C-alpha cells in the first residue's frame, strides 16, 4: 500500500512538472506548456494557432532586442495620456478598467511599451522598405480590383487650417479661441481634395459646417482638429475619383505582405526545437 501511494505521489509530481514544462525552444527562449494552454483559453484558439502565436511573439521580441529599440517611461506616460484623453478617462478610471480585465497598472505599462517597440521596429525596419507606388502601378491595381471601389460622385476641394498638439487640453483651448496663439499648438493652412484624403477623415470634414472645427482626432501621436474655411464640389469619375482610396488599399496590402515576409524570414533563420506538445 505504501509503495502504491509513493508511486502515486511520484506520478502526480511528474505530471505537475510536465504541465508547466518547456514545450518549445525558440533561439534559446522557452515556450511552456502552461503558456500554450493559457493562450488557447484566453484567445479561444486552437493549440496549433496558440503555438504559432507564441513562436511569433518570441521571434519578434528577439528582433526588437537585437535592434536596440528603447521606449522611455516618459514616452509610455505620454501614450497613456493620449489613450486616456481619447477615452475621456482619468488614471483612476483606467486602473479600475484594467483591474476588471485582470491587469495591473505595471503589467499594462509593460504591454504598452512592448507594443510601442513593435510599432517603432515596423516603421524603421519593415514599412520604410515599402516604396511609394507610381500612378501607373496604382492604375493597374485599380483595374484589377475595380469591385473594391465606387467610382461615381464628386470631388470636394477644401480649404482647411490644421490645429495639432500633443495635449488635448491645449488643443481644446485653441479651438475655443481660434484667434489666439496657444503655446504647444501648431497651425497650418492647407488645400485638400477628397480623392486624396482618408475616407473617414473626409466624412468628418464634409459633415462639419464651414467656419467650424471638426471634433479632435487622436492620431496615436497627438491630437488634431481641422478648421473648415470653405468647401466646393466638382464632378469626377473613374480612377481619379478614388485615387486616394486605391493608394490606401494598396499600401495596406503591401504592409501586410512586408510584415508576413519579414516574419517568415525570421522563422526560417531561427532555431526552433519542439521538446513536447
């Protein structure tokens, strides 16, 4: 009986070790069985998908470390201020919302810093390699994907003043007193065309009366509002009507391709050892 109990305890101990054992080694960085299980449950994905996601995570972190990309605490603080301002939340409200999701303030800051590093890495090492397409390339893309674009309507020409600031409070102050120069708020007059503008931005500006400001926009790097001086329309059709939309769609697809190709290169060069699954 004692031997049976001893064997049972040994078996339980071994099982506990296996539950949180190293499952995969990615260039010396371990992925445990417990991590795989946690990602499966949290993201409601298959075991294979969870493994792929964790391998990608390790490869991306390794690439970021080798690129020596650093994000300072002050940069994280500024990003949090932007996020809180866009959502109309105080720090206490953000902490409360995070706790409901099972996150501490420090773990949130760590996650945010990592996402900011990934964004910087993508801009420097991946997006920077994407060349701007020529008009001929865009026309070929447009002809190949006509079903994605609406090519009838009119083009609006707009005279705007751009107000930009890192502080939502200062931007609001400038919007309330447009004739006053507010420190930390930059102004620039521009002429814009709807076919060269983000469709969402055009919709916002188009619905704003002349002589008024749009709602402030959180760009992720700061805050922007547009003062609409004047608007006029001109009938157009075909490629010229949707040129900006074609450009945006083309760039988005190229960004996805570039990211996928970069990850595949990392994976092909990596030493990935499967120990147990």
